[in-house]
C-alpha cells in the first residue's frame, strides 16, 4: 500500500498525489488570498482594473506554489524556475525579444499583403500614458502568473511523474482549455493556444527556468494588444489599447476577432519559434538553475548513505 503513495526509489510522495495536494492548496488560497483581494477592489472602485484583478489571482497562485514547495516538496521556491542570478536578466531579455519579434513578424506579413492597418483612438498624451501603464502592468502580471501556473508546478511535477513530452502536451491542452470561454473563440484558436503552450514549455525545458517563457508571454501579449491593437485571445479593452487593428483578410489566416492566435499565420510563426528555441545555441540552460535530475541523484545518495549508516 505504501508504494501507491511513495516512490520507494527516492522515498518521496508520488507526482500525482503532489499535484492533487497542490490543487487543494490552490483552492484554499483562492478563498483566503484571492477572494479578499477581489473584494477589496469592489469596495475601493478606483483600484479596480483588469490588472489588479489578475494581480490578486496570481498572488494566490504564488502563495499556493510557495506553500507546496516549502511544506510538501521541501524544496526552495526558486526550484520552480525562478532562480535570481545574473543569467536570469539575460533569459528574460531573450524572451522579451522573441515574443515581440514573433508578433511583429505577424503584423509585418499582414501589413505587407495589405490585410491590416491600425486606427488610433483619439486620445491626449496623458490618456495614452495611463493606458500604457495599465497595459504594461496587466501583461506583466498575466505573463508571470500564467507561466507560474502552467509551466510552473503542474508541468514540472507532471514531467517528474511521466516524461517531458506527455507533460508538455497535456498541460498545453489544459492551457488551451483554460481559454475556451474567451470571446470569439474558435477551434483553430484553441489549437494555436495549445501550440503556444508547447512553445512556452520548450523554452522552460531548454533553460530549466521560467524567465524565457515569462518574457515571451509578456511581450507577445503586449505587442499584440498595445503596440499593434490586435485582440488578445479574443479580448480587447480601451483601458489597455490606444489603437485598433483593422483586418480585411480571411479569418483563417488572420484569426479575425479572436486575434492573431486564431489564424494560420500564427500557427506557422509559433511552430518556427518552437524549432528555433529548441535548436538555437542562443538559448541555453542556466547553469545556476535547480534541476530535478540533480536533486534526484543527491537524494538517492543521501538515502544510500543513511542505509549504510544503519547497517554499520
């Protein structure tokens, strides 16, 4: 019976049970951390915004991840892929360049074929500055939070209990499912979001850190919404956008009202970006990153040493 719960090789709670416990803790944090934060926004209206709502959601997820790592896994929080070393700035910058470059390429291709143009809203400079601030804040929070949730604990523990391929495919499908209720969603859009999940997972696997996927997620959304005025996964808001992208091409190419993520052009760019990440020497493993493989070997050595002491 014990082996159902414990991996005897490393005397450690099996991955499936840890994921189940994580979701229980996550549910608890939703009521204890996120709930009161959202309630605060209701009673202080001037604080209420999409960015602040997402902030409290992802504070709850951060707390749940820390509790899980600290008291169940007994690992440092940075083991989730958030090691703070000088290489982290480089990786975050690489992610920002990749995400912005890929979205810019989508816009340039559409613009070159005359199927998109940008119409700017009639705004004064102060309004533009406020929208810029709202947009930056929102996309940083979402980029960090969604990566912590989907490429953080559940992807990494799933990979420990199965393998990287199964984990990436499964969690990317879950990532797509989480967007199934977005406005103007399409099957093509969900397929592309699943592909984007794999793209982001590969960035984690290649670097053993979350900085590249966080950077890619932030800049992809920011350039998509604020810079070029596209809908972001079906959503748009005057509080985060100073312009509107007007598209005239076929929806299956451009994504239509769902945004670029709903079109074939994004499919090509995401696949190309995934291949580049996996094979390019420009993206490399962070030598300072915590890895499960090294931890597992250390734990096996500790257990062997303990057994030898008992026998002696």
